[in-house]
């Protein structure tokens, strides 16, 4: 009898323990995040990578930002959260995953994909609390660049602005990385250099229909885009966007001819390999996103090779990636939405912005608000040293930190070696003149997507 009681007691303890574990596990909030590959600080920096800013701030990524967020959220809000973090290759890869049933709470696509998801009713709007600048931990709304904030509030889909559903993460331009020993600066002032058989099989183009289509539009409309009367129009920005978003069948047919010629002239059509091909010298010019340009320039520099970056004179695509919440994932769960918005705020905290920018090479949409850390970080990397031998110039960043209407304020200026006006600093922070001749490529509806996809299939599969 005594043995039976002891056995029952042991079983009861085990059952209670298992029940307790199960209950504890159920209390953990799971946040499912999907992001592009290599697009967040994964930590494990070497000691020599410590960033020491002039105000005494020290920044280093010991852990991944994901791990640090989990610890910060529990410490700040008293709730344990576990992030299930996934990656994808392209915006289209993400969309395809969602259409076959993959479920995420928070994702980070480009502006056109955010607009597509808005159009299809897939996104959860941010809460009113997310926009409260008086909240201590609302780093995003307090720190987003005034320039970026204006862009997000001006892009619309079905009468709703992008900032209702998207929070800016990274931004940049499309340009050309080139080896100035092999390609002149004059050549890369125009996109048509990608068609020049002088560099036959020595250039690469992007394996993305939107990116390549946009560049081909600039080539097709080069004379118009360079015309002084066109550029002096009072509605120049609107007119530029219309030209660089032309998707009529007649235009698509002309673009197919241009891109076929470009493909035939290219060493490869690539998404990621162009960076290393520039560093190793397999190619002399590479159609490239500005953030990947920084990577190429950094890596080549380690090998004693100085590459450069150009945004051609006709104009270019200016792009934005942003965080947005999926309605199917959040499912009206206020706890989950709070955690998702807190994650956006956490990666928007100035020290974490710097960690991300250092780790991935792209430029954050965050300028820092009342904090000067991000400006100090730019100075840390790009301000001329006292013993610099080359010419030093002033490089203004007021449009980014204060807003486009205060581009000449003279408050945020870096004295930098003249070479940086075509290298990493220029890649990360294009000049006002560059952004004024850039346009956002809009959302393609179903019919347009089919038309352009057919064109791209012809180029990729049937033209040899």
C-alpha cells in the first residue's frame, strides 16, 4: 500500500511537472519574421571591429540582433518572446511563399511589393500607438529620416498611403560599380555603356525583371531624360516617374530588344555573384544596388583595388525596403502586433541601426531624430583624416537628416576625400542632385505583370 502511494505521488509530480512545462511554453510569444538573406546583423564581431564614435559611444555586435531583441523585449515588457526567423531571396520569392501557405507575422519587402500586398488586403495597419512620438521606445517614428518619411507618406495605393502599413528599413539607388582603371568615369555617366561591345562579356546585369526593365527605360528615353527643357519642367518629378513607369505593349517590345542586346553583351545575368566578380576582376562593370556596391568597394579595397560607383545621368530607380505586418499572421492578436511593432522600433534604435549598416552595407531609413549617433557614424567612416593627401570636399547630408526642404542648411556636412564622392559615401548617401533625377518604380497590376513577365521569359529562355 505504501509503495502504491509513493508510486502515485511520483506519477502526480511528473504529470504536474509536464503540465507546468507545457503551460510555461504556451506563455512564450512566438513572432515569425521573414527577411532577405544577409539583411540583419548576425553578431559575432571581432574585437577590432569595435566602433568608437567621437562622443565616446562604443558599438559592437556580440550577439545577433534577433537574440538581443528577445532579451530586450522580455526585460522591457516582461513578456518572453521567441523569434522564428526565416530568409528569402527576392520579393517574388516571399510572395510565392505566402501564396502557397507560409505564414509570417512580420516581413520586409520593397515598396512595390508592399503596395501589391496593400492592394490585395494582406497587410495589417500599424496601431495608433506606433506613431506616438512621446513613447520612450518608439524609435522608428522619432528617428525616421524626414526625407524617407515624406516618400512613404506620398506613395499611395487605393487612397491609402504607404506609411500606414510600411515602416522604412533600408533604401538606396541602382547604379554601376566599375573599375576606373578599365572604365572611364565618362563612360558610366550613361546606362548605355552596358550595351557597349567595347566591354563585351565584361559587364553584368541584374537577374530581376524590374531592375533591368527600369535601366532599359532609361536607355530607351535617354534623349528625353537628358533634355534641359524636360528637366526644367515645373512637374519634372511627376513627368520623370511617368516615363520610368511606362509599361505599354509598345514600350515593352522596345525594352525587349534593349535587354536582349544587354544580355548578349553581359558576362552574366546575376543577383548576387556580381559583387565577387567585380572584386576578383572577372568583370569591369556591374549593374548594382547601392548597398551591394559598398560591399564590392570594401572587399576590393582589402585587395588593393579601388572601385567606384556611378548613378548615370539619365536617372535611376530609388528603392525602399520596409517592415510590414501580415494580417493572416497577426490575426488581430494584440500581443503579437505589439511584439512586431516593438521589433521594428528595436532595430530602429540608433545604435542598432549602426550595427545593421556596418554589418550589411546598406543605408538605413533612420536618421536618428534627436540622436546624432548615425551622423557620427558617417563621420567615423568618411571624414577626412588630418594627414589625407588628396583633395578634401564638403559633402552635405542635410536633406537626409533634416528633410529635402532644408538640403542647404549646412548642419550635417562631412569633410571627405574627393574620391568618396564616387565611392562608399556616395553609394550610401547619394547627393540631392541624384535623388532628384530618380523615381520609384510603381506597383504592376496583374495584366502588366503578365506582359512584362512574358518579355522577360523571352529574354531569359529564347534569345541566344
